[in-house]
C-alpha cells in the first residue's frame, strides 16, 4: 500500500490537482474500480495548508461522518513529520471503531521535486481478510485488538510498557504487546498464540526413553536398572520438568513506524526463545543417545552368547524370544543413530556430480512395490556441487515416503529441471496425501503420523538441503497425492 501511495503522490497530475483543484482528475483516477483494484477503503487528499480537497471512505457511513473522520485524520497528520524531504509514513489508526492501516506521502512532481503542495493518504481496514493474509505471511496465529477489549492483560501491558507472555496451559502460550497508532498513542493490543513445541518434544523423548528402559530391564534386571536410574531416567525427568517450566523472557521491539513486518519481528522473538530451549533439549538427546549405545551393545553381545551356547537348550520358543530381542536392539540402535544424526552438526564433503546420477542411484536402492509405477523425466547435463551421500539420503527418504503413501499402488514421477540458479528435483506421488494440519507440522522434529519412527527424517532432510544452500518444499492434497521439490544450487 505504501508503494501505491508513493506512485499516486509523486505524480504531475496529482501535483496539479493539489494546486488547481480540477476534479476531472478525481473522476478519472479514483473511480470505484480504483478502490477495488488497490483494495482501498480510504483516500484523502489535502493541500499544503491542511485543507481537505478530497475524501472518500468505502464504508457504510453518512457523508457528514466521512467528512468528520477525514478532517480529524488530516488534522492529526500535522504531527506525522511529513515534509517534502521525508519519505512516506505508515501505521495504524482507529477509524469508525476498526483498526485501519494508513500510508501518507507528501505530494511531489513525477521527478520527485518540490516544494510539497499537499498530502495523499491511502487506508485499508485491518479486517479478517487482511489479518488472514498477514497470518499466512508470518505463519503465526495472531489477532489485533482495540485497546479496551482485553481487560485481563491491559493493566499489566500499560504498566510495564513491554510485551507480556502468558502460559495458557502446558501446551500453549500467548504473547501480548502494545501497538501505538500514528499519533504515538497506545491504541491496539497484538496477541500472538504459539504451541509449546519444546514441551511436546520433551514428552516424545521421555516416552522413547521409557520404552528403552522396559526392553533393558527385561534382560538385565537390577544391574541395568542402576544404569538406567542414573544415566537415563533421572536426566530425562529433569529435562521434562525443565521443559514444562520454560522461563520465557521477551524484549520489547519498537519502531517509529508501523509496518506489517513488525508482526514478523514479534513472532521471531517468541520463536527464538523456544528454539533456544530446543537446542538445549537436542544436546541432552545427543548425550542420552551416546549413553544408550553401551547398554545396547551389552544386550546384543549377551544375546549372541545365549544363542551360541544355549540355542539347543532353549528350544524353538526360547530362540524365537532371542530373535525378538535382536530385532528390538536393531530398532533401538536405529533410533539412537537418528537422534545422533539430527542433533549433530552437518559436515559436507562436496563434489561436482550430475543430478541424474544421484536420482538413479537412489532409485536403485529400492524395489518398486507391487502396483507402483515409477517414471523419470531427468534433465541430463545438470551438475551440482554437493555431498552425494547426504543428498542421496534425502532422495531415498522422499522415495520411501512416496512408496509408503501408496499402499494400494499408484505412480511416482521423479523429474529434474533448471530454475534460475537452481536445479529442482521433484518427487510427485499419487498417494494418500496429507491434511493441512500435517503439512503445518511436517518440519517439526519428533512429529510423525506413522506407527513407527521418530519423526526426524524430514527435518533432517531439510537441514541437509539448507546446508547446501538450497531449500525443500512440499505441496499436498488429501487423498490425491504429494509433491516434494528439492532446490539445489547449480554448480558454478
């Protein structure tokens, strides 16, 4: 909106109108279609002496009320530091009981020359449609409330003059912050709602640790219990308690002018606090994974000795139980390795390689499930500078997920093309697809919809691709299929 305001304000025709008051300019340039195309609710033009030349508010209100509101806005604009040398300013105002985003610009010639002969102002109501667009842009659940509508938190905000964090329950928190209007008066309250991801992930880790404890106690009883008590259960209980009591803190972010990216700044402040707790949890996960390797190795060795020396004595049923222990140890060891991979820093051994070679190598590691057709459309000669082993790991993960999503058969299409400075490898399946809720949480570590697995495969893939300077994107429609796009920089 600010750009549109500048386009109209720094224009010879507008400059002439502010001086000569020729209303043919208004009839030609501010028709109803103009309001619709620019999605405007308000247009005000005043001269250099602060006289109202033109005012229109697209709202169900009387002409006299429109004139009163426009007159008040023009009068207040004297305090907005709008001179011929100043750029446009923008912010919020309360108009007819609703928050409105206002952008104001001095009127100059098309050559951006002065002196300024007036002011042009555009306004857009911050209604549900605009809020929905901001939510989509910031990926944050928020609302903007008029001062006076949240009696529970207003006294605390007005007294502290800094953002306020409230723990609603063990799963959600809300952040509140005061927003000043263009007249520098507190007028609105921004509320941001976020899930307590760290707590939920801590619960996942605790559940996994308990499962490990059951397997180990069943085999080694009292001696292994001592190790579990001091190396796993006690640290994990401390971790769960600390995650459930995160001491959130926030620092107020203030700017002289309101812009939509201020909402993103507040969102980042909350996200950074949660991420710091996530980093601490991953450090503990790495420690736990290392500590689990020794007891797992002991279980595997003991089981090997039992099978070697007592296989005949145990009989068929006993040997079946030993095989079950082997399977459990292998699965537990895989989880430990996944935890270590996710919590470790990614190191790349880059070489120049053809994309087609990586795709074919990855597909060669699988036997297509019955009823699944695989087709390739790979651009030959597209080279990238990557770590082949890690990129093939990403491709294999996406291929396996595609096969798992088509239990009744379907089609997987793998293609590669150039797009700017990237090679885009696309994996398109006709499987069961994903819901919007699953897509929203897809990159969260420890989130999974499968019966088995830690839920860190896709987050690890995303980290690997981003470490190469690329990105991993996904689109999905429930019951129709999923598309994963891997962007990797072209080799220089």
